[in-house]
C-alpha cells in the first residue's frame, strides 16, 4: 500500500472522538497519525493500519 507523509487516510473504524480522517505524520514499521478532528497523535503498527484504511486522499485532492 502506497501511503506517504502528509496523506489523509479515511479509516473503517472511527477514532473515539468520532472522526475517521487522519493525517499521516510518519511512515515506517509503525505509522504516526493525527486525528484531524481532535488533534490526538497515535502510533499504529503498519499491518494493523493497512487493514483499517478505507481511502487514501493525496495532498491537494478534495475529500
């Protein structure tokens, strides 16, 4: 899966705040993502987040 820094990802399962749009801050064995709605940053294992991605939105394209 081709996820890059500054991409927005929409997840199947929402964050506890209710938002499902996340900004990718770091990519590697773990992803560091920030919830766009509440600003909380979370580190998630690559295999777990790749199963949970519904859509990848590149920088400059509308949601």
